[in-house]
C-alpha cells in the first residue's frame, strides 16, 4: 500500500502536448478512477505512473520516492491491461507465476501466492488451462490474478472491462469492488464509462484534453459539477443544456422569464432528466411536443421538442401514459438547476 | 449445401489419374529399384540381386564425410540466419524507422537478381577475408537469405501484441527475457519456416561450395553427387541411386520435425473477450 502523488506532470509527443501539468494526490488505499472521453490523456497518465511512458515534466511520487526515472518493475505497481495481455502460450498457472519466476522468487512461495490468488478469484479449476480455453470473464480474472500475486503497492487498471459484454461487466465490476475492500490496496482505474467511475470510485478524476476538470467523490461530481463538461459527462442520463440569460436578475430561457434569481453573467443552464417533473400547464416552466418515448420498465425517458430550446429529456419513474406527438408540460426543480457562464464555470447557487 | 464427394469416376478420369501417377512415381521407383540392386545398370528393371550394399557405401568413407559436411553447412546456415534475422527483424518490428517497409522491400527486390551476377565480388570478398572455406559458405548464404527472412520474421513479430511485452516488462522481465519467454515462443511458426527454408536451401546449395571449397574433405553432398557421375570411370548407378536417397532424407526429416510448429501460428488469444 502506498500513496501516489502527481506534481505538475506533463507529457509532450513532439510538438503535441498531451498532458498539461496535472496535480493530484492519491491517498493510501484509495480507489481513484480516471474518467474522460477518448483522447483525454487518461490512459497516458496511467501509463506514466506505470513507467511505460516517459514523463516530460513534473514529478510522480509513489510512497516518498520520485519514480520519474525508476524502471517500471521497481515501482511496486501491477497493471491490468485492456486486452488482458495474457501470454497465450502459457497455462493460467504460469501466466500468474511468470513475474515471480523472473524475479527469482522461491518455488514454494510462488506456488503459495498463485494458489492464494486463484482461490480469491475462483480460478482453481482452470490453473492448468491455456488462455484460449477460457471465457472473457475468466481471462479478465487471470489478468487480475497476475497483478495480485505480485503483492503490489499500487494496482493500475487500464479499461479492464471494456472487452466484456454488459452482464459480465456488471459482475466483474462488483468483483473488483470486493477485491479493493479485501486487499485495501491503492487502486487507479481508467475508464471512459461513467457508470464504472460512479460505482467503483472513492474519488473520480475527470480529465478532458489533458487537464483535470474536477476531482471529487462520485456524489460531489453528480450534485455539484465544477463546470459544464463535468456536468455533461457524469450522470446516468445526459444532462439537458439550454441557452439562458438574465433579465432584471431573473432567469430567462428562450421567451420565458422564470421566477429564479440569477446573476447577470449566466449564459447556459443544465438540468438532469431526473430533476424535471411532468406537471400541469399552470405549474409548468417548459412545454413542448413529445418526440419519442423510451420505456425501460423501471423508468421512462420522454424526449420532447420545445419551440426555442431544442430537444429536452425528462426521466419519469415507472411507466408513463404519455404518447408521442402529445403536448407535454414540465416543471424544473430549482435547487437542482446548474448555471454556467461564458467560461463554463458553475455560477452562484440559485435563489427564489 | 455440402459438396458431394461420392461422385463416380468415369473410366477416362481413372485412366488419366493412373497416367499422371505413373509419370510421378516412375523416377522414384527407378531410384528405389536401382538403390537396392547391387548389380544396378541404370535401367529400370526388376532388381537382379537385392541388398543394402549400395546404401552401405553411400553412408561410409568419403560419402559419410560429405553427409557430415552438408549437415554442418545446413545446420550452421540455418542457425546463423535465425540468430541474425530474428535480432534484426525484432528491431525492425518494434523501432520506428522512417520508410522501413520500403527499405525492406528494396532489399527483397534486389535479392531477386540472380546470385550468379554477384558471384565474382562475393568470391573476392571471401578470398581477401580468408573465408574460402565452409564458414565462408555459411556466411554468404546467410547474407543472401536475410532479405526474405527479415521480411517474414518482421511480419511475425508484428503480430505479437506490444501489450504482452509491456506486461512482461512491468513484471520485471529484461529485454532478453521478454524475447526468450514471450516474443520468440509466439513466433515459433515463423522461426520454423525460416529455419526450414534456410536449412534446405543450404543443403541443396551447389555453386557456393564449388567455388569456395579448396579441398575434397570439405565437399558437401551436392558436390559428391556431381562427382559420382564421373569420378570412378564408369558410373555406379546403384551407388548413385542410394546416395540420392540419403541426400533427400534430411530435408524430408526436417520438414516432419518442424511440421507441428509450422502449423501452429499465433492465434490472437487474449484480445477478444
């Protein structure tokens, strides 16, 4: 177990700056998830911590040591790759033992550690099989087992679930969460999937274009995103964004002036589909015509077209009897409204 | 729909197949019949007296020496080719060099020129460096093998995912350990093909041993076969046939030894879920 500290870390390929001075402190035993769209630099950052990419500027510390020039094997890390990177010509047992064999670990200790990892991951029946004889989920577990046997200070996961189907992904996600609570090791996990980020993380690091947009617990990111990018990226359903302005200190959305006090610099509001309510025409803040309805059983998403604000999505519990092409009236939950100004930053909280 | 394999052969088709079979088999039967006939005359006839005398003389004395010379030459060339080509091909596969594919193909195209065209410079180079001996033949053949084998092995190494090497690196393996435990085992099929190709071409090589050899004692079997046609005044057909069979066996043997490896290429395990 060990803490990890990134101090003004940057990465340049030729003229291209990929990582722009990232500062981050990861505590001992913490589960931190790097999340962001493709090309945001999250995998590069992880590979820099792993020692697979050079560090152009700044420092990376694992424990109290600066590891910038330390070769990967000495950093006390273990990495689980997106493609699992199992050696196809070795049995499951040898796949897990390989690193220990290379580092001249005594035979009986290798045996003990491999058996222990196999027990934790329920891989005991498969130890003598080849990787090609395993299912995707089993291969994934072997890749994790290979990390466990090394007893690393820090686990690094690079999109480990993206090659699994949806059902298996949910199950493996749970196993990784269990593994973290039983090992208590520091884990850094890269994903582009915000559901994985929300469910696994102690803290989420949202990256965009090589910069940290926000660091926080999943709930902090959900309820008080620092800017429009984080607001749009985190959350089960995509947030609705509407152009806005201020008229006499009140919020103006298109033609409507709503009874919410806002500062004059507001240019955009965002509200999550679950924070909109279908209402009567009298109470409504917004109205429109239903474009299409998606039924999920436990909830329903209603997408409606407004005259001047574009397509807006409402989430309703259970099923709904609202039909396509019907008119719809919707109320905003004022305290759940996120206000943004030109710089994209969140504005002062709203008041009535 | 399945293809019907029970189609009746027409008499004409059967006749044609028999004809082709005879054409194919007759040289081999000629070879075999003469090899086991101690009084062979070179005619295709029923053996007069069956015995293994021809094989005994084809595997003893100078014939045995020539067998050993061929073996050393072929094993040496194949091994030298693999060592040099694998090292260079791994480098070519993993390191970014602008225009490396073009360079590689240019080498292959140049190699398509007849070897005889560059025989004179090769000969003088060997003479000046004191390599007019079997080692010189091995080096010359290795160099001539390199363009094709580099291209082939580079393509094999390209199929080994970089993540496997990164995984081994993170686990503490050195470059040599990564090559030995990960890259080379996964490129077994390519290495087997290159080794087989180099072995048989060196085994069959006639021209280079001819011009590089200074003494009879270093002649390989290809040259022994040539001299068996006239060295003893009259041609001993029984000896010649037995000698030819002994000459052909190693190449076939090597093929069967390596066949398993050649058939097991790299299956992209580990990527798909």
